[in-house]
C-alpha cells in the first residue's frame, strides 16, 4: 500500500509517517518510481508507535523496543543491554506516576460532577 492508504488506515498524517521513517521507526520499501510501499504489517506497527508515543515514550526509546514487540514473549532478548533496561525501567516508572496523577484527576472530576448533580436545581418545565 502507499503512504496515503497507510495514513487513512492508521489516522497518522503522511507527514507523521515520513517522520517515523526519518526516526527509523518504519522502513518502507521503495517502488521503481521512488514511491514508498508499505505492507499490511505497518498498520499494526504505526498503531504500536502511536500508542507508545501517547504513553509518553520518546522515539529514541521506541526505536529500541520495537524489535522486541515482534518477538514471542518466550524468546530471550540478547540485545537488551543493562543501560536499555535501566532507561525502560525509568520510563515505566514515569508512566506509572503519570497514570497515578490521571487517576486522581479523574476521581476528583467524578466527585465534583456527583456533587454538582446532587445540588443542581431540577429543570423547570416551561410549557
């Protein structure tokens, strides 16, 4: 598929897909005329990238862990250096802290909405 189709299927703009390519996150084939060609696996790959970015991971870390996402969980990862594991542990801990803040904010908002709904005057029927 071409870049426009991948963009449509993933919701990622063409510009963003080119950025992913610049960062080494995706590597499309090239046709004879130079057009980018993507196979179906790139739909999942782009969605994985989007999810990791949304979680707050920088592209340099995403590039390191993407190969691991393609392997079955039972396979040992010889390329997982102690430094990489430290970086990933730190990023995981940052995500956990952000999740905790989001949960507290969600709960506070829910509590506020409950209070407002309980004390709101009933709607007046103006017929």
